[in-house]
C-alpha cells in the first residue's frame, strides 16, 4: 500500500465538529432544525429537537438572515442576544449554521487601521524573502501563536519554510523542507476552498452530529469541522498544543500556507480569522507582484544581451564562424557556465565545457529532442550516459538547426550541490505493509540530504529567448544563402515556390480528404439517426454526429496554421472560438467571450486542448441553457509550468452525474495530457477548470525521419 492512501481519506466527511462551538443543520424550505452537533444548550440556552423552528432556537434575526440569503455562504456576524458569532454555509439540501461564543467583534476602525499599516509594510518589502518575513511577523502579532511559519509549496508538491517568527526561544523550522505526503491532495483542495482553519486544542473530543444518519454530510466549508485523527497525531508528534493555518492563494492556486503553532491550547475568534484571511489575500497579491517583478527583470536582462548579440551576428561570414566569434555573448545571454557549437565535424567549446567526446555525445542526443529548444536542469537524470560529466554539465539548453549538415548550439550549467534540510527523513515509511494502519510520521529531527546532478533551472525568459534566437539564426543563415545565391536568385526562387506549392497542395489534399471522410461519416450517422426507431439509439447517433463535427472543426483550425510543430495556444483557441460562434449561430456571437494568455504548446497537445474546449462549450450550450443562448466565458492562464483552461457559464449548474460518451472522451483527453479537470460552483452556473503541464516542446514525439527543418534542402 502506498502512502498516498492519505490522499483518499474523506477528511471533509468527518461527521463531527470541534467543541469550540455548536452546529445546527437546518432545512432551507421550512427553516426547521434537522440535526445538530456540539453543546447546543450551553451556547443557545435551550435544547433542540427535530423539526424545531430555527427562530425559536437561535432567534428570529438568524432565521431571517438565512431566509434572505442569495448565495451559498452567509456571514451573519455577532448576535448580542446569544453572545455568539454566527455564520452559515449551504451543503447540499441543508444550511449548516455555526455558533461560537464571543464577547463581540473588535471595532472595525482598529482592524482596518492595523490592516492598512501592515499592507503598507508589505508594499515596502524589497523582495520575496523580506515580504515573507514581514508577513510572518504580522501573523504572529495577529494570532499570538508561539511559532508562525510562511510555508511555500514547490513544483514537486513538497514545501519549504521560507520565513518564521518564534516566540520564547522555541524550536524553529526556517529553511526546513517537508515532504509532499505531509499534506494530502484532498487537504490542499480544502485549503483553497476554506482559507482559515483552527485547531484550538489538539486534545479535544470530537462532537458528533446527531442524528447519526446525517454524519455523512459535507463539512468542507464548516470552520469548526473536526479534523483527521492522523493530522491530530501529526501535531502531537511535533509537540503542538494548538494550530492555525491560513491559505496563501495566488490566482486561484495554492501558493503556500501561513502555519501557526502554539505549545498550549489557543483559539482564534471569528474576527481574527477574517482578519487573517484578508491579510493573506493582501500577501498573495504582493507575492504575485514580487514574482512578476523578478520575471520582468529576467526578461530585461535577456533582451539586453539579445540586442548586443544580434548586432554581432552580421556580416558575410558563414554561420559557424559567426557563432564562434559571438560565443561570449551567447554564453552571457542565457547565464550559462559554458557554451559549445557543433557544425558537422567542426566543434568549438568555451572554457569549463565537458570533454569534447562527451559534448559530441550530448549534441547527438539533443538533436533527437527535435528542432525546438530543449532544456533541463537535471541532465544526468534525463541522459544517464553522461552522468560522469555532471560536475560541468548538469544543466543543458540546446538549439538544433537541422539541415543536411546539422548545427547544434549547447549551453551548459555546472552542478550545484544542494544540501536540503528536511524536518525528518522524507524517504522513511513511504509504503505500508498490507493491513498496516496509516499513521503520521513521528520524527521531525533535522535530516540532511545532498542533492547532486542538478543545476540552476532555466527561467521562462531564457527559454523564450532561445525560441527567438533560433528564429534569428534561421533568418541570418537564410539571408546569407540569399546573398551567396544572388546570381541564380530567379531560378532558386522559382524552385522554392514550386516546392512550397507542392507542399501546400499536398497538405490541402490530405486535409480535404480527411474533412471529406469525416463529412461522409457524419452524413451516414444522420441517415442512421433519421431511420432509427429506438430513441436511445437515435440520441447516441446524434451525439456521435456532434462529436465528429467538433473533431472536424479542431482539425480544420489546426491545419490552417503554418507551424505544425508548436502552437501559440491562445491564438489557436481564439480562432477556434470564432469558428464555434459561427457554428452555434449569430445569437451566440456576443455571448461566447474569451480572455486567453499566450502559451506556447506542442501541436499534438493543442489538438487535445482544442477538443476539450469544444466539448466544454458544447456541454455549456447543451446543459447550462438547454440549447438556448447564454453567456459562456473562456479563460486561459499560465502558472509556472502549467496552464489552466476555464470554461464558465451562468446557467443551471451541474445536474446529476453525466457519464456519457462525451464525458469518457473528455476524461481520456485530460489523462493523455497528464492533466486534471474539476467542477466548481459559479454561483450561479458551472465553472469547469482544466489544468495540465506545459510540456517542453522538445519533449514531444520525434518524427521517424529525424527533426524537420524548413531549410533541409540547403547546405552550409
């Protein structure tokens, strides 16, 4: 059994709450009580019974507030008559009304004044590290906890403590790493949904929901929800008496956590929790600003080196001598430790390159990655045959100019040994014996691990610069060839035009035949549907027609692009949506809207993304508005090494659990892209979020005949 059994624990269905308040389960139509948890008489002054009017038990003000609620979450606030803070959330067929003992809210002026002061301190932070430390100090002042950590998630889902404030000389975890298994996936999803969670006393006794038949109700949005016993034991193993965690959510994704620990029991009132949530929102915005500033500075650096380089890559020299003469600028442009260029049997290496034989071996391997730039910061892992050269070549960025005599440019980064200090051994107890109970790890003693075979990762700005460089080099080589062949330009141009015409004709013919074949199948299905007497068969045939029409639309739009290796996904989807508007009718022209960020993606993957988009739009048209026109928005975002495609409507929302052919096809395409897809309440309507990694273009399948090149008929 793998430790990912943690990921399947239904922590949102705990069936109980913590004893810091009480919970009423209320029928929305009649506003009568169906169940409860916690010490209701102690907080509300009377016992409850099934069918009791909410107004009689909790006061008419609470009942009126819920009766007039328009959303799924209601912050009722402080009820002086009950001396309680009250909030309510909708869960399926019930309202869940939460009560907590309170002396009253803190004056808004005090809270807002303090928040404004802290926000100003965040803005003044000189960088991400200073921002996180200021945030740790602010949350320490707000919560009063002994230890406050700013915990950032890494790309492999592990986490690292990037800032910390400790009171009273307690144990610190700054710069300690925690394995991904410490926070299961379903817990991360709840962190985005429910931004503040508090355990006032790890030794609390859970208060079960009564009656027992209601213990399966979804408590995801209940702040008093009883937490997993495994997590409680985890905290006890750390010597923690109370904890609080506040989500740092950037652009809808979990960037990190504010983790607060106290040696003794300590509660956080509703006002403190709301303040913490607002403070975390301000922190997330500043994190986004600081990270974007870092990326901007990196882009400026790369562009500055480009300007210097391109001024030197001129003249009548052949390409190889030009590259050799510009080797220092090429190395600085990508902040590499060494640079090499191979043209046929010719090889040039700067200082600190690996041995020549190894450079040639790496170049041969890089050529097979395809014509697009290839990058890795773990070359020994990707290409174990050259692991012996890891000290000088743990990072590789390569460009292949594929011709009859190939030219390969190689940038190397030296190994940077990393000493990672883990809070406990991350490799211990990764699996369980059959029948063994799942338990949290017990040791948090610092455990050091030396990571080898890794270099500094190549930034997105550097990879983008490599794409621009390869286009520039093609231009330079093509211009030189034009000068060399000036005397026979007319003949060469005619030959080139003829070859291009033949290529275009072939592509158009293949595309035409594919389209004709699809249309024949669609027509055949239409005939079958018309003659079918069984309603189920008729519906299935009509559904198949729509799917094939979507495939034809995606195919036609993709092959309208000149570049068949990589695709600007935003441009591709914009054009695909234009075609969809035409096919859906003029009444949809202003209702189908898009906001798409530029993302470069392999053409093969673009086909699947296009099919997923068409399927989601068709579903919105079909289910959200029953075929009638209605607003549908499409958003494309990039976050680190992933992209998100969001299709949202304002219709009826999810109705039932549809698992037809379209759903199976959609799930298959999502799996093919190693992605995830999930539904979210758009209040009203449905918001479908598809997320997948942006695989490096060079990691796609390599053609059987080797990398293609628009100038493969030339010589150099």
